[in-house]
């Protein structure tokens, strides 16, 4: 009889506590310190509350789940499960993955930590792959090896509405932020999981969306062509506090790339939102070899 495997991730996957219950997984909420008080994403801090505070220029700092909290959660989950497959945010953006690997050593092989270099909708997609693999009877070792081997089989592009929060987080210099603000520049950031780099920039929302769509189309016809032709590529949209615009972007992508499978319109995690601020809009292409075909 196969071991009972519980998949666990963190809230940087964009999966809410309610959605986690529907999927049968667990989500570790990321902690935030706001004006000296600690909050947990999706538990005692909603996205709406977060943006209200962010716009008031309060002091917000991100952190990682404490070892004590994580150990307590794992022990609780192992009471009803044989193994845990823990899929945190990419090690390229946080030390939480490495901390989890060290903690897992205390669990005698019952906790397997996967680092497939993903965050937001790419991480959510890999969690859904893992769920399908569990159903197929794959072991935690097999799932880990697959997810880490395909980790960089994704691209994510995020256009930032304002340079204010990149400046505040020290991601750009005050001079660059000032010049960019005067010129109304919207930077477009890209990532394959290691970090976010500047991909391009735009003056208008329309121009920025067009650049992202053109880049996605380019990658689908070159680097991801084989997987795309097999129907194993999905596209998703991510946003911060601008759902209406995100839904419009979804329709624009579907019209521009009609043969691709569209998946999610998901809010970016608060850890990313701290640096992008409200109004950010992005899209991602992601491999999914275990995608259920309609």
C-alpha cells in the first residue's frame, strides 16, 4: 500500500487557505511585521487590509515561517499522514527553503523539501502537478526529482505600476526612481525563479501588456515549442489589487495565443506585493506534463 502523502506549500504560491482545503493540501502562511506587530498572510491579514496599510506608508517587513511554527505544523500533519512533500517558494528569493531543508533532517525522511525555483502561479501549477503524481502512486522522491528537473520550465513577467515600492525596498536607487517617475516608466520584471530582473519597460499599460504577450508568444514558438505543441503549456495571469484589469489581460492573452491552455487569474502573494506595490500586472507560461486534458 502506497504511503499517504500530504502536500504542503506556503502562501507565496498564491493559494488561499480556503482553496487549500478544497485541494486537500496545507498552506503555511507567510509572516509580516507591520509597525512592530506580526501578521500571518491569509489568516489574520487579508489582501485588502494589506493594501490599505501599504497605501498609508506604514513600515512593512517580510519574514519566513519560524522553525518552531513549521515543526509544529509538520508534526501535526504527520499524525494523519505517512509523509510530507513540502513545496515552499523558490530559494532564489528567500532563505525559507534552505531553513526548511535543515529542519526536515529531524524528521527521519518523512519530510521531503522540494525547491523547483518557483513562486506565485508557476508554484501553484507545480503543486497541481504534484497532486496528480500522488494520485498516480508516485513516491515523494520521484515527485521531487521531476519537479526540480522541470523547475525552470516557466517564465513570469510582471509590470509594475509605480517605482515607489521598488525604491522603498532598495531594489532601485532614489535617482532612478525619480527619473522613472517623471518619465512615467513602468518597468517589466522577469524571473525563472532565481531572482527578478528587469526585462523591459513601458510608458503605457497597453504597451506593457503588448510586450509581455509578444515575449510569451516568442518563447512558445522557440524554447517551449515542443511542450506547447504537445499541449503541455499553460498560461496564467497574476496581479496586485487590480482584478478588473487582470481579467481584461486574460482575455487579451487568450485572443493573442488561442491554442494555449489558460489557467488562473491569481493575486500575487504579499511578499511580492511589498516590492511591486498595487497595480502590478503579470503573466506566466508554465509546463505541466500532468495537465488534465478536457
